[in-house]
C-alpha cells in the first residue's frame, strides 16, 4: 500500500511515462557495466529537471524510500546499481541533459548532470574551447557520474581530475532542498567547501544536478609519440625527461605493458602495431601547444632523441598526422575492451607515489607469480599522475571461473602491496559497494569516523545510495 501511494505520487511529480515499474523496462538500469551483478528496484524514475529531482527526493523522505542516483551506469565498482532488496528506486538523471550556458570569456561551461561527456566536449569545441576531461567511456558516461566518482582520465597530468575542473555545483540535498552553487568563481573563500563534499561522494550525500566546469583555449596542435622501454623504471626516467623539457605542454603520459598490446592485437587485428619488434613496455606521450606545430614538434623530437641516445627507450614512433595520432591512442583505449574479450579478469584501480610505481610493479608482479603461478598482469595507466590499472588475468588455458573465485585473495595481496607503498586502492573509479568493506582495512579509524560523521550530518535517514562508500 505504501509503495503504491509512493509510486502514484511520483507519477504526478514526473509523469507516468517516466516512472518505470515493468521488469523489462527496468532491466537496463539494474545491471552493472561489466555484466557481473544485477540488482532489483522498486522503480526507475526519470525526472526532467532539478525541480523534479527535488520533488522525488522529498517523496522518498516522506515514504522512507532509498535512492540510487544513476548517470550513464559506466562505473566499475557497483556504485550506480541497486542492491537486491528491491526497496530502492533508481533515479536516472539522463533527462537532465541540457548545456545551460557557455561563457568563453570566463572559460566556463554550465551543464546538467545527465549530459554525456562527449557532448560537453563538442559544445566547448563549438566555442573554440577545450574540456580536457577525456575517458574511454566518454561517449556514454555522464558528467554527473564523472563528478560523483571524481573521474580522472588521460589529461590529469596537465589539467587535473574532475574535482580540479569543477568550479560550482547545483545539488539536491538528502532533504530535497536545492543547493544553488553554480557561481563559476575561481576564488570564493567564504567557509567550508561544500562543492568538494559532493564531488567523489558517489551520490551518498546528495544528488548533483548541474555543474560549472572549467574550459580552456583549444590547443593549436597536439602531437603524439609511442616509445618502447625495457622497464617501468625507464618509463619514469622518460617522464622526468619529458617534464623537464616540455613542462606544462606534456598533456598525457600513459604506460602499457606488452601484454596489453598483445591482447589488443589479438582482438582488434585491424589496429596496426607500429614496431617491427616487441618490447616489454610502451609509453604514449602527448604534447599540446598553443603555438604553431614546429614548436611542439621540435620539443617532442628532442625528448625522444635524447631518450634514444641515453638508452632510456629502445625505439619510438612519432605521429605525423591526426590519423596516426588517433591510431596510437586507439591502441591505448582498446586495452580494456581487449581484456574483456579475452575473458574474465580481476581489476585494480590504484594510485601510488609516482616515484614508487616501478618498485610496486616489480614487487607485486613477483608476489602474484609466487602465489598464483602463471597469472597474467595487464598493467597500464596514467603514469604521469600515479594511477595504474593493475589488472590480473587467469593463466592461459586455465579455468577462469576458478581463478575468479580467488579474487579476494588476489585483491588482498595487491592492496596490501599498495598500502605498504603509501598508495590508494581506488584512484579514479570510487569505492561503490565493491570496495566498501575493503577500504576499512586501509583507512584509519579517524578517517572512517569523520566520513561517517559527514554522512550522518547530511543524510541522517541513510536514503542516499545506501550501502555505497561507507
């Protein structure tokens, strides 16, 4: 009876067509991106604007209905899908998809939470501006989800992660009130930074409905190179050389093990491998310059030339056209898809002090081989900001299901190694439900207590994405 009354009130608030209760209609919203988990929900509700979001939240408070906010549902830690109790609603923000304003002089763009990241990039480009946030899922992920997980991407080295790109937020609180914070200011020292509380909170404190993001002048040229190196330590030497020579022009610096590109070659044979011989590791570098192409080209050629001369790298190719640059990036961006086609695997999204990345890979690779002989390390990531995707695949010709059953043991080995080197077990994907218990082993009691205090203060009824983060 309570649920019927609640759903009828929601239909009045957002329109009957946008309250989905049929199992077939709800199905697409209930399974996580990796197709590993499916929850259940009382309904999927799709408001059209911030006022409707607020109205639904107030109804949820009145009827004590938990809320799972969802954007593009591209997350990897079960943060945007409901549990299996069937008590919660999924609040889809996809209809909040308007570009509200572009301000080229203030270098800002104001967007609603359901805007697909690629569409925001295109809106900025139409004004000769750059939104530098770039992810493999940019054609389907939404900015609300990016903000809720504080997404990183390939340009963090120069522009920072999503938190650094956000100047203001509009948020519906756990009480159904609207926090109007779309000011677009770079300086606002008037008390606690409420904006940063909601960024990275994965919808557990409130629902982000719109944001003001920084945009930048479009670079006149972007140049890409792929360098072959023997070890991650050599890759770090190359990073240091490139930063010394290129400074802020160095936009991207991605590390890939040879196994990564072997998987890409196996599952995407149409993508050409640029070297005559295979090497243990590869680095993808990109420079972005506001000057004409010769300036960046001279810098990049000098960096690669010095690296070859000093035996930091063994071979390199420099893209001479946009198409060639795109082809090199496709190798990097196809790794996750290739690994998915290869079969089930165990993913780790970790952050480390940059100076300890080589040590971590060496030590942890050896530990994994000792305890799980024949496992395959698919190691790649944003070396310039210390974020590794340190994935572990089953041995060749082994039973993948039996290997996945050891996931908790493998996670413990990897995460303990991360912790010993002062790293983090989540770099850019968040905690969700997948790492909610795991984080208790690595955060101090003081940190956990403070997080719980904030949750209790902002969401005392525990209706905002319950069971996620803490």
